[in-house]
C-alpha cells in the first residue's frame, strides 16, 4: 500500500468517526427522551397520554421498518433543507441520525421498562415528582442497559455508514467498496476491513467495560 | 402485686434469652411517649376501592371505617388478597380510594393537588417487603434522596442522614451499595430513608416478611423503639401473628375487603370472634397432642379415670390462671398437661389444659367464672394420661 493510500485510509476513518460520532450523539440526545416518554405514557404509567404514545410508537416503527438505503434517498429533500447540501459527510449525518434515533429509542425503552415498579413507588412514597423519578430512579437504574443498547446502536451505525457512499460521504465502507469491489485492490479492501473490525471491537469493549463496572457495584 | 410478679418473670425470660420481649415491651406502649404528640392520626371513612382490570372490576375494599390513633402501632392482618396493601396504600395515596375518605391529621387527602401530595408523602414514610432500594445509589444516596428532592441544603442533608443512620445502626455504611448489604441491613436503610424526612406516620407493608426470624426480631425492636422515641404512628401489615403480638397496640382483621374485627391486640387475640381471625391464629395454637385425642372418650362410665379439662382465658377483667383456686376446685392429683397461654399487653389469654381425677360433679365445679372465662371437659381417659 502506498503512503497515499494510508493517507486516504486515515481520512476515511476520520469521516466515519465524524458521521457515526455526530449521529450517535443526536441519537442519544433524542432517543432517551423519546424512550422515557414511551415508558411513562404506557398504560398505567406516570403520564396519561395514550394517544401520543400510540402515535409515537407507530412513527418509530415506521422509521425502523424502512431500510437505511431507502431512508437515505427518501430523506434527500429534508437533508438539503437542514444542511444545504445533499453530498458529503454532513449530508450523511442527517439520515444516519434519523435512522439511529428510533433504533436506540426502542432499545432504551426496553431497559427503562425493566426498572422495577417497586422502585418508582418507593420514590413516589418519599415525595419524588415525575422529574425526580426520571432523574434519580429511571435513568440511573437503567444505565447499564442504556449503555449496552447505545453500544449496539453505534456498532450498527458503523455498518450503516458504509452506505453513506451513495451520497458521496466517504468513510471506510465507501473506500472498501470503491477500491476493493470496483478496482479489485484486495490489499486496500482488507486494510479497510481490518480498521472497521478494530473500530467495532474498541467500541464494543468500551461499552462492555462500562456496563461491567456499573453492574459490579 | 400480681402484676409485679409477672414483670419479674418477664425479666427472667429476657435474661435467659428465651424470648426477646422485655417487661417494658409488653407494657402498653403509650407509656413513656412525649405527651405533646398529636400529629399522626389516620381516619378511614367508608373507604371503598375497586380496581379496573382487564378481567373486569375487582372490588378490593368495602366500607372501611376505622380510626388509627396518633402514636399507636396499628397492625393489619388478613389472608392474602384481603385488601391489606390496598388499604395501607391509600394513606399516602399510592392508591386512590374509589369511595369514601382518608383523613390524615383530620385532612381529607383525596382532594390534595400534586404539591400537597408531595408534602403529605414527606410526612408519611413507607417501607416495603422487598426494600425497594436504588441499586445505583449508595446507602447515603438512598437515604439522602427524600431530602435532596425536597431541596434541603447539602450540609443539613449530611447531618440528618448521619443522624438517622445512627438511629438504625448503620454508621459507617454510607458509601456501601445496597447489593452488598444483608436483608436486615437493607431494611434498615429502608427505614432510615423513610425516617429522614421526620414523618409522623410510618407505613410498613410486610416489612419483615423477607427476613429470617432473628433479623425480624431486631427490625421489630427497632420499629418499637422508633415508635416510642419519636412518637411515630406505625401502621403495619404482616402475615406473622407473632409480629402483631410483639409490637402492635391495635389490630385490624380484614377479610375479603371488609373489616372482620378490630380492637386491642389482647382482645382480638384472646377472644377471636371471626372465623378469619381464628384461621389466622391457628398456627399459634398447638392443639392437643395426637396420642391424647386418640385415647379420649367423650363419656365417663363411672370407673376411675382421668378427666381432661380445658380452661380458656380471654384476658378480660384481669382474670388470670390462679393456681391456688384451680387446685381448691379440682383437688389432689391435678396436673397441667398443656399450656397455650400468652401474655399480651399485660393481659393473659389462651388455654390451659389440666388432668384431674374424674368425678360426677366436675362439670358443675369448673363452671365457675372466678376460675376462667370458659371451661369444658375435653374428654376422659381410663388409663393415666
Ligand atoms: N393494581 C391492581 N389491579 C387489579 N386488581 C388489584 C390490584 N391491586 C390489587 N388488586 C386486587 O385487589 C385485591 C386486594 O389486593 P391487596 O390489597 O394487594 O391484598 P393483600 O395485600 O391483602 O394481599 C386482590 O384481589 C387483588 O388481586
Ligand atoms: Mg399485600
């Protein structure tokens, strides 16, 4: 591999990191409130909003049922509206975030729902308001599950970001396809795959370690 | 004079460790409480509760009207599903009655808005069978939470948490996570968390049911101590009759959502009137040994034989098993076969079974109100029992 290739690989890695990193933060910030709302507005929950609950659930299911590559194309007008462009890293971040948010929201919802009802009652019994219950009971008690779910989300986003090449966003996946598949340069393709595997392993390791630490107390 | 005698006897049992009940504990618990305490009374007025479940409405409580005096220890018993938890949980409105009213310190809490409800819940502590501690917070974090959410300044939170951890005997455990504590210690954290807001009422839903007998006793004596020292009203649910006997002043028996009976513990336990109460008390009653019941005949043929006589005491009127009187009536050869007597709140109740030579006038002799509240001949045995 030429030094030029190493340079390309490095840039592709940075592009992937930017796309996945920014979208992951969006998914985290948007997914958690959505999940909290889904759990609290479920029947018998602390918020009485059955209709909003159903509508939100349906919207989330709709996004999750749509393949990412379709979403990528279908969202082009919206992407242009937000970023002013339909190509490049930032153009990929919009569909990536929109696809990852419902995905993570559902996983987070499961973790939050598993928080024992007795803990919520105990919190009510000591004079906690709804916000206190979210802040002191739901989120901290579900934290290991939330981190585990976030790790899964990030890993699957790394996979999805390979398709971002369709909007010329670059990144590792795009590089693998272009050099390996279109130019039959197996060495480059293998190098890219090694970097992808290493990235996924590191993400998974960080997530697992955090979960293990939390569960150990 | 006889009361002093019994107190001395209790002291002895405490010293030899037969039972943990001290003479003090069996005295009426109003003694030694600060006189100024008035807050902490609860009144249930025609309380009804119907749950709406997918299988249709479930009626859990019907027409519950009863007073819980401030500063008392009030026990609720009843079969599983009788409505005990439903009733208890109306006091801090974890459950909202579908009819009637619950008055705490004279105020109808059903009309409370959210702010009033939060304020109420800071005056009413609650502990649970499975402790319900937050696993992500340390002991300190758990106990501090009621104060933190109430906006108490950090410095005061620290002193009050330290204070209440000392009260429950958990000094030095501040930084431990609940998963590292034993069941008894977890419940102590639960108690500390309930007490840190200085409530007037403490609700306990099967608080000792998940604990071993020894830990149960230590938690009970802690509750009793808290009741006495802080003048706190305690309402507790239990399926262990010994818990009621140990620390309650009053007891309420629920059956299928209605009041079966209620009264001072010695009254209800000494003379249970409702079938549900009798069924609940059954485990405390040892009954006659099988070898005896098999041999007894109900009729006496006039031959020399032994009669088994059962004396029942309800605790009423201070009437106690007076051995001299019993001997004077029954005469020589009288022996105690079995004693199922219990002293609750200074009242002796239960059954005493004696063997005595059979004679024709025995039935007449034992029917003497100075001997016992009730007496009957269980049967006769031709051989010697
Ligand atoms: N949330 C609920 N929804 C429907 N039915 C309930 C609910 N809680 C309790 N019940 C029913 O109400 C009755 C009384 O329950 P509970 O108060 O828990 O009894 P206990 O504490 O004496 O065992 C039971 O028949 C129970 O099935
Ligand atoms: Mg119950």
